[in-house]
C-alpha cells in the first residue's frame, strides 16, 4: 500500500477552523470579565454556542480521520508515539471541555442555547452547592488545554525551524 504523505483538505480545514474557534473561546472567556449585564449575557451565549460546535466538530473530525488515514508523524518511533498520544489527548480535551461547560451551565440552572437556534435539553437539576466546583473544573481544564496545545504547537514549530522537515507545511499548506 502506498504511504500517505499529506493531510487531506478536510483535515487541514478542520484543524485551522478549530484553532480559530479555540482562540475565540479564550478571547470570549476573557471578555466575560470585562462586560456586564446584557452584553455579558451575549458574550457567554456566543462562548457556549461555539463550544457546542467544537464538541460536534470533534466527532466529525475524528470520524473523517479514522476513515481517511493521515501521514505518520515524522521522527523516531518514540517521538511518533508521543505525537500520537498528544493528538489523542487533544481529541479527549475537545470533547471533555464542552461537556464540563454544559454541566456547569445546567448546575447554574442556565439553558444552553446554540446561536438562538437550538436549546440543548436539561439533563441535570440546578445545584448551587456544586456551582463553584464545576467552575473550577472548567477553568482548570482550560489551563490544561493551553499547556497541551502550547506543547503541541511548540513541537510543530521545532520541526519546522530546527529539524526543517515537512511537519508544519503538510498540515497548513497541503
Ligand atoms: C472547547 C471549549 C471551551 C473552552 C476552551 C472554554 C474555555 C473557557 C474558559 C478559559 C473560561 C474562563 C474560566 C475562568 O474564568 O477561569 C470559560 C468560562 C465559561 N465557560 Fe467555557 N469553554 C469551552 C466550552 C464551553 C461550553 C460548551 C459551555 C457551555 C455550554 C461553556 C460555558 C462557560 C461559562 C458559563 C463560563 C463562565 C463561568 C463563570 O461564570 O466564571 N464553555 N470557558
Ligand atoms: C498554533 C497552533 C497549532 C499548530 C502550529 C499545530 C500544528 C499541527 C501540525 C503541524 C500537525 C501535523 C502533525 C504531523 O503531521 O505529524 C497537527 C496535527 C494535529 N493537531 Fe495541531 N496545531 C495547532 C493547534 C491545534 C489545536 C488548537 C488542536 C485541538 C485542540 C490541535 C489538534 C491536532 C490534532 C488532533 C492533530 C492530528 C491530526 C488530526 O487528527 O487532525 N492542534 N497540528
């Protein structure tokens, strides 16, 4: 079988789209602290809506990549294993993070409305006693994602500028 050397256009498109969505999520999270009243409500609603899209797109992306194998990571078998482990962890975080946001909103007794078009079902009763814990979990996971994505991006740049291989180009330029 011929070795796959490049990532497909849908994988590259979804990777860049998700990257932009993650940046938007952190900008919106920061904006929540700078806004009040109705404006804050709007910022939170956009944050929740994009978060739900990230959750759904993670499955689209996973489904596509499972059925359309991408190239193997460049490097020694150990480096390749580490890179793959980090990719799996990133998928887990793309799915877990929105779930913690959803659980938090339900515990607060707040509906999750996706761009005013679709209201997610209420599965958990409001519980003010767990409010702070759920906020702390969402916030801590937000920091974990920053660290993991930071390491992932740093490795991609190391491949590009130090090892001068094709790793970064084949994900961003096709
Ligand atoms: C990948 C997706 C997500 C990321 C990266 C993300 C990230 C964050 C971050 C960094 C914060 C600020 C935490 C802090 O103040 O320390 C935050 C707050 C918040 N997020 Fe998310 N979030 C995501 C998905 C969601 C989803 C799907 C929901 C709801 C359905 C949600 C609801 C909220 C709410 C309500 C807050 C404000 C919490 C508060 O009152 O302090 N998030 N998010
Ligand atoms: C500046 C930010 C980023 C850079 C420079 C970057 C770079 C790359 C590169 C070069 C690859 C291909 C690796 C290879 O060919 O061996 C890759 C793959 C991957 N990246 Fe990123 N990435 C970034 C952000 C993100 C974010 C935010 C996520 C998700 C939270 C993510 C998740 C993944 C996953 C899961 C793969 C494996 C391929 C796939 O399943 O789509 N990356 N990344």
